[in-house]
C-alpha cells in the first residue's frame, strides 16, 4: 500500500490501484521509490551477478590476455560458459546435468565431465593471479573486490617476475598484519601457586577471640 501511494504522490503510475490511506507526509524528501522484493533478477538460470552487472566481459578479456591463453590462441569468447568453444560440451557450461523424472521433480547432478567447473580442461589451465576462471567465478563479492584490488597493482598480461612476486609477498604480509590487528586475544593472567608452608590468612583472624571477649565482660 505504501509503495503504490508513494508512486502516486511522486506522479508515477502503478500497475494496481493503491490502497486507501488518509495521508502520507514527507514525500518531498524522497527522490525515488523502488520496490525490492524476492523476485529473481533474470528468468534464465544462466544469469549470474557478474553478468547482471556487466563485468564478465572485462574478466574474460583479462584471462584472454594471459600468456597461457595467448599461447593456446584462446580469445575472450573461450572463457564464456554461455557460448563459445571453451565451455564444457557435455553440460553446455551449466556445471550440472538435468535428469528428468516421470513422476517426481527433475534432478540436477554435477556434470561428470567438468565436475561442475563449467569449462574444458585446457581453459581451466589459464591462471589469473593463480586462479582459474572457475575459481574466480566462485569468489564471493567481498573476495572478488579484494582479488581485483590486488590485480590493479599489476599490468594486464604481465608475466611473473621478481618484482611482481615481491608485490605479492608484500600484499600477503599486509593482509596477515591486518588480520592480526583485527583479532587480538588478551593474554591470560599467570596463575601463582602459594607455597604449602606459607600460612594463609584467615578471614576471621582480625576478629577477637572467645577468651578476649569474655575478659572484656
């Protein structure tokens, strides 16, 4: 109800009639109204976040610029799981096979040819900072940001050298140092055992004895 009434207040149309409400205040402070629901971004199962954001073309070009890819004559199209001659021929780049069941729901099992990696073996041999195209696609968003930020320090197609190896070591050392700063465990206080011959003060030693108490009365 709120979404459709906000659309009407902003002068936009709605596919359904908004619900009745008395008034909505503060609409002048809202620039735009967007509905975020659980519907998928695309209708095809091949759609992935990296495709939706339009970043997969740049990633494929990075892989195609690597020396191993150039030696094999691989272009950017070979690193696509939707088309091209680099994807697994058995599962057509999906990574799984569909088994149709007659009376039950269809089953999806991992492809026995590529083992769920979507690409042919010779394509997976191409490495970008020690990661194959499959391993890059398996990164989470946070891991991908960290990975490509590290990649920004290297020229595209640069072969491993003492300089690039030194940058990698420096990057690893900085990451480990950051992890140590974030996770700190306070050292436990040492336990001191009292010698057995040393007397232990009683909490009642400061109180007057029974005899002293009797003399006082």
